């Protein structure tokens, strides 16, 4: 739905940031890691962050989180103990590549969220009003606003009529895992950071499925292979509504990107 980030220039990495994270003498190598612009500096990965508070919260959770069969890029503190310096965060560099292993990403999502089930709801979600938060709230029927019909609003209204209450309890989940999970040389999933939502883990898994079918070339059987998850049809419905709401508001929305969601909407409707 959005253009892939271009490889950044090494000159864009401030020297004082390298000093703060202890990699002044390392040669910075610009990379795109899990869809994010970053700089590989020896054993450390430096990246600019859009939200300092969220990046610091994510680092605090990932510092001690233990996830079965998932490798986490452990955050690195600056020399004075901060997680974020002038809009930059650091983590240990883990090698990995993006692969179309969609079932494995769903499985990693479930293991990750089994581990985050005891993480307390972060206060930073209380006043969050960005595009992702608004779209999730719309998907769950918590907010209403006008959506461009041609970019997804019409499909959103049609699907929303089938929304029924979900009993699955919310918890901290990563709601943007598609494209953000890499696989190392042994095939182990690698996760860089957390994009927090307070939603059921089934919904987060369903978002991966929706994205994989809409834009990742996954077969429609991906939906059925995870049908044993609790309240799966309604989780899929809310995942599709989330992407439709986001797409209808996104400045980079296009006829090509909405076509994938139109296919997903039809597949979800057939399973309600």
C-alpha cells in the first residue's frame, strides 16, 4: 500500500548518535531492515523512530521479554542509559531476510502474544490518535467517521454490517507484523520492535493473514488453516475492516492496493 523505503545515506546518521550508542568507530552501513530505514554499525542497528515514547516503551518490554522460538533484537541503551537519543533508537543487529512464510509469521505472532499477555496496557495508548489507532477503533466499532468510498469506504460499510461482539479479551499485541518479521539462517523468526495495540491476539494474527492474502501472494487457504483460533471469523472481519479503514484514509491509496482488499473482503464474507 505504501512505497518501499529507499536505502538511506550514511551521511544522514548524526555522529553524536553514534557516539551516544557507543559505535563511533564502526563504519555505518545503510540498510533497509524489516521495512525500516536503518544503519548497521558493527553489532548494533541504529534507526530513526517516529514516536520517541513508543520506541522507549517497546525497548523496555523487549529488554527482558522471552518468546518461544522467536529471536528478538534486544535494545541497546545509550551511554547515559536512554533508549532514544534525538529521535534515534538502537538494538543488537540480527541477520535475517524477508520470506513469504506466511503461516510461520502467524505462528510467530501467536507465540509473541503468548509472551506479551502479561504486559500491562501502556498509558501511551490512552491518547493515541494516529492513523493506525483510528483505523483499529473504526474496525471495532468504537469510532465512526467518513471514509472515501472508492478507497475502501464502501467495502467497509458492507462488511461492518456483519460485525458481532467479540468475547476474546484484549492484551498488548503487535498489530503490524506483516513485513516486519525476518527469518535468520536457521529459519527462526526475528522481530525488531513492537507496534502496540490493546486488542485480542486473534485479531493480530488475522491482520497478518489479511495482509498476506491482499498483498503478499498468499493462498486463500491461509484463512482456513487458522480457523481453529477463537472467534476467527470475527477476528478476520475486524482485520479486514482495519485495513479498509486505514486504506481509505491513506495518502498513498491506489486502485491497485484496494484490489487486494476487495479480494480479501469477498473471502471474509464467505466465512461469516
